[in-house]
């Protein structure tokens, strides 16, 4: 009996140990399964994070590339803007080229445009008949100064006849002998060319007559154009810092300014004359304001303003 009791006891103990072992194994397996699932989840999360980090890296690379592309584009645009601005201005030099540019400028004025001229004399370019260097330059190009000046005179008359508005500002030619036209333009130029004033009296007299005749024909052209609303297109001044040809238009892209850097302050360097042809809007507006200030155009038109009239055409 004791043997049976011992066997049962031993087996109970063994069974208990087996149960405990089995329970431990079950718990361990369950934990292992959970751990494995957690590990798998962690691996998934790690994979997802790695993917996101990789995508963030890719996005960062893309962002860096985009920023670099933007910098290049900005630089390219800046260069293009500079090139566009440069393209709006053309520098000219020498008497033949400057006179040719005046002729081309006048021929491009349409009936709906307005033209504003500021020049020392209405007999544009005639002083150069006494300029040996200019005549030599013309000869070397197979051209004739006389032909160009006749064409300029005809083109200026056509502008006065057909342009929407037309004004010409010159040095005052009165009185003949001591006028601003003589003392601040003709005399200094002739001296710079090595000409004697005394020996040039006849030429100077003809020049004044030509100037006055051109002004008269331009005035008559405007009377035919304006009729009852006629306003004298001729404005007289005692000084000219530079010469201007300004074309104003309803269409902004048609506005132009031809600027000749020859005025009463530098007539002794007449053969070094420089000019600039521009369509840059800011520059054109600047020269418009300069024209008004020097010529007194706004006072002539009772306070109306050329810049405002130009801007109102945009609306």
C-alpha cells in the first residue's frame, strides 16, 4: 500500500511538474509568438520608417534640386532682363549715323502718334556743310549730306502734317545777330570747326533764313491739320542741354526716344557727337519730363501734361 501511495505521489509530482512545464512552455510559446509578432510589427514599422526616411531623403534631394533650379532660373531671368534692357537701347556715333537715325525715326511716326522735337535749329544738320570731317565721312560711305538733309526736312514736314500732336523746340533766332541760335549754337560750332565768324557771315545769314523758313512751313502744316484747334507748335528756349526726338503713342511698345548728346554746353566737340535710341519705358518717360521742363510745354498747353496724356492712353 505504501508502495502504491509512493507511486501515486511520485506520479502526481511528476504530473504536476509536467503540467507546470507544459504551462511554462505554453506561456513561453505565447510570449514567443507575441514577441515574434511584435518583432514582425517592429520590422514592418522599421521598414515603413526606413521607407519614409528614404522618401524624405529623396524629397530633400528633390527640394535641393528644385532650389538650385530656381536659383539658375532666377539668374537666367536676371540675365535675360539685362539683355532685354540692353536691347532697348542702341548707341550711335558720328554725324552720318546720327542724321540717318533722325531720318529713320521720323519716317516711323504714324498719324496716330505724337512727335516732340527739341533741336538747336529747325534747319537740322545744315551746319555740317561747313564740317570737313563730316563731309569726308559721308564721302567714304558713298552718301551725300545734302540728300539726307532734304529727306529729313521732308520727313519732319510730313510729321507736322499728319501726326496727332507735333511740337518743335529750338533756340530762339531773334534778334538775328545776337540770338541764342547764333551765340550758343552756330558760332561755337563754327569756331570748333576752325571757321572764322567774319568769313561765315553769309552762311550764317542763310542759316537763320532757312531756320525761320522751316519753322514757318511746319506751322502752316499744323494749321492745315489742327484748323480751329491750332496751337503754335514752335517753342523757343535760350539753352538746350541736349537734343530730343520723342514719339508718343497709344500703344506703349511704339514709344521711342532718340537722344542726341549735343547741346549748348558741348558744341566744341561737335564731331564727337553721340546719340542713343531707346524704347525703354522708364527712359522715355524721363526724357518726356525733361522735354516738358526745358521747353515749357505744359505752360504752353495751359497745364496739360505730356506724361499724363501718354499714360491716359493706356487706360
